[in-house]
């Protein structure tokens, strides 16, 4: 039973925040749970979600909600502030060991670690991120698990164009 996920994704405080970004007419498009066990070497390479989702618009946002603490030590999400204003950049498939993305997708441009902002969250806190923002996460080097719930919202004007950015 996934009623808890629906209840969380449609919680008034979550929807109020998403409405500030997208307006009041929303659709819950998808959701995922991202879990890293203690000492999990899994990481997520720098990427832009919009590269792979096949949507024709930037009227998309993800609410990433901490179900547990999300810290630097346990592999919190990291973002490159301001990168949401960039167009979708070329990506490559690396199939890198321990990359938690299905094909090891990563942005094919250099990302400076100094540009990264750690998104540290307590359980119950959330961040919103745009479909074009460059983001990723490091391995969990701590003794604690890190679990987050991502709810993805779109407006009714967003269409699936089945287009995926060519991979280099």
C-alpha cells in the first residue's frame, strides 16, 4: 500500500510550496524513493533530469523530501546554484560502477566542486528543484541510512514529446 506516498505528495504544505513555483494547476507526474544504506558507495553523477524525461517544458519541479536526515556525510543531494537557467547540456552514458543512475548518465561539461551547494535536510524538510538544475550526490560514508522521497509535479500544459537529448 502506497497511500503514505500519495498523502505525502499531496500534503497541503508540499503543494503550497510547489504552487509558488508552478501555479495552482498541478499534476503529480511521478514519484521515487532514493535510499542509500550506511556506507553505501552508490553516488549519482552530475546530471539534468530534463535530459531524459522527454517533456516539452520547464514547467516541472521536483519536491525532494527527507524521510531521514540528509547530510554531507550520508550523501545528500548537491546542486549547482543557477544552473536551472541553462539549457539542457550534452550528457554521456558512463555505466560507471556504483553510479545509481540506470546508465551512469552524467553531464558532458565540467562541473567545479566549488560551485556545488549541499542540500542538507532534516527529516520532514524538503527542497524544490527545477528540471534543468545540475545536481547529483556523493556516496554515503556515514553509519546512517539516507532516504528521500521525490515527488515530481508538472502543469497540464506540459506534454511528453518522447524526445531525449542525444548522448555523446
